[in-house]
C-alpha cells in the first residue's frame, strides 16, 4: 500500500515543477520590454493630443466665417455690431473664442440691454441682441427704459416723443410708476403730461402739454389731479400758469403775465 502511494507521487513531480515554473515572476528583460512599450504609448498619446490641440487652436483651421444676428433692432446698427466683432483678435477661431467676453463687450454698447452669444459648429456665431426700450428722459441727461432703469445712450436716435421725468437718485422706478398712473387719469380727460418732477423734498409737480403746471405736494396725488380736472372748465385755460392743489379744500391759481400792446407811433 505504501509503495503504490510513493509511485503515484513520483508521477506528479513533473506537473508540480511545471506549476512552480509558471508561478515564477517574469524575467527582468520582459519587465523592461513591457515598461518601454507603456512609455511609448504614453508619449504617442501626448504627442497626438498636442498636435490635435495645435490644430484646433490654429486660426487657419475652423475660422469663424458666418455671423447670425437676431433680435429686433431700432437703435443698434449692423456696423456697430460688426465693429465689436472686429475687435476679436485674429488668432481666435471657433474653439478659442471667449464667448463670455464677447457677450460682455456687446452688452457694454449704449443701446444694448442684453446680449446672448452662441457657437454653432463648424464656423457660425449666433448673436441675439435685446435693445433698451426708452420710456422717458431722466433728469435731461439720461434715459429710462420701460422697467424704470437708468441708462445713458445717444438721444439723437430717438424719434418718438418722450416725457421728461425728474427725481433724486434711486427714485426712477417710483417716478415712472407715478407718471404712468397719473397719465392714465389725465389722458381720459384730454390732458397729457409733458414733464413730471419729484423734488428733493418729495413733492410732486406736473407740467402739462397744455402749458399748465400742477403743484400736487407730497400726498393724495390722484385726488388732487382729479380736483384739477373738476375745476378746469371754470378756468380760462389760456391765462393759467399754474394750479396749486396742495390745499385741503381749495386751489390757488397763478396767471400768466399779460402782454402789453406794442406802442404804435402816429408817425
């Protein structure tokens, strides 16, 4: 019984030796060969990526050749937009163009309220502009948009008549809201506002296009305008300079100075 076991163990010795050889680590030469191959692969990937990056950033490849300009415009011309785009360095192409910077440059234009810039593969630049919509002159030197925000832009481009609004700093939205409220009331009765002022003492004054000034004071603006509308038929409108409505129960009327007749010589 023992002899048979020993004989079987002798047959298994070559197989055990083979398994032992397979478990040995690779030789130094094989390791160096694998390491060299791995390093070559890394170098190849780096060099290839570098070449691709150089190609993408080269202005000669993928240049911007088409501009799509969207948005209704009345005050911003194509030439003005083109001048902003011409300020882009010649080295810029589709990939290297800084869209955010270009958007800021467009929004810095006086009549531009907002700008949106998008790239479209492979060579298009899509620009959407929203212009300022002026609603009034503000303190004569600036303008107000329809949201009551102050902006500065060349006024010679404005063709539609605008009302003149005046007020302290940071009061533009309030003044515009009051103007819209009082203008609606006056327009129903045939009047129109030429100018509205909020003084530094927060009193309201209206200059009508009919040539009459209304002094409203600080409170009860709507009620006092309505009082003027009620008494207007009793006034000789051609002679009225102002109507002071700051009284609780009455008004004070200021008259325009009468013109003296020209002296006529009998020759």
